[in-house]
C-alpha cells in the first residue's frame, strides 16, 4: 500500500489557511461589535427622525389652527365707515 503523507500546516498554502482562521477568531468580536453599534445608531437615528417629524407636524397643525381661528375672529364692517378728514396745521 501507499505511504501516508502528513501535510504540515506551517508550510505553503497551509500558512494562509491558519492565518485566516486566526484572523477570524481574533477580529470577529470587534467587527461584530462595530456592526452592532452601527445598527443601534441607525435605529436611534430612525426613531429620532420620526419623533422630530411628528413634532414638526404637530407644531405646524397648531400654528395653522391658530391662524385660521384668528382670521375667523376679525371684525368685518358691514357698511362703509365715515372717517373725518385730517386737519393740517399751517406753519407758524
């Protein structure tokens, strides 16, 4: 039968594989932590954007209603109003 060959992982292409596994094991935590922080920041930003949008709409609605009521309460003259002519002073 054949002789069994044992491949040394520290030579040739095995070094690349071992390095990739070591890098994945070492860097997975910080990378996942960064991605989680980005996700949380995006979620907070979306919620904050929504809250500010609702606040802007409520403020606009309040201003609109106040202006509409103020326009409705203005007195309207039903008939012409007589105004006295102004008196001019003569220079002395």
